[in-house]
């Protein structure tokens, strides 16, 4: 399921700081309408309550490619190998907490992607495979 969390955002126009819901996890099997937004880097659209300026946030999003056993973290900032490995370690520490998750984890391909083009290709392939 898609899940959101509250984030603090600073308006680039009027500098107002406001709190807003941001998407941090998308399950593709349930949220196909978000695929196009994801492909163009516009999954996280926020609007300033004061001046109405619309911004698209560049934050990390976890994408679950159900029914494939593939989880992708898209983070435009995770350009280095070290940054990617941090995510992979987090993933392993989360799944090691319980047996069921560990089993799921062993069957799951976990990837960290920083380039939108690569994510776009994977999403296109997904759409072709699961029409
Ligand atoms: Zn504003």
C-alpha cells in the first residue's frame, strides 16, 4: 500500500515553511495512477498554503514492484556506492527483525537507484508485463 509521512517543506518562492504529506512508499500493483508521476519525477507534488507555489520534491521513495519480488529505493541523492550501500544495510537490518520478513527478504531483489531514467525503464517494463 502507498504510505505517506509528514515532511517539513520550505517554499522556494515565499520562503514559508510548512508541513505536508509526502509519498514515501508506493506499491505498483495498487497505485498504477502514480506510475506516470513517478516516471517524470513528480510523485511528490506539494503546494505552498501561503502563495500557492507548486513544487516537486526530490526525496527518496520506496517502490514495490508487486507481484515481482523486487523493491526499489529511488533516491536522486544516492549517487555514490556508499550511499546505496547504506540503504541496503537498512533493508537487511529491518528484515532481520523477524522470521517472516527474513524469508521474504531472501526472495526479494533490493535495488537502489538514483537516476530517473533507470527507474523509468523499469516502470515501462513493468507496465508491459502487467497490463
Ligand atoms: Zn510560498
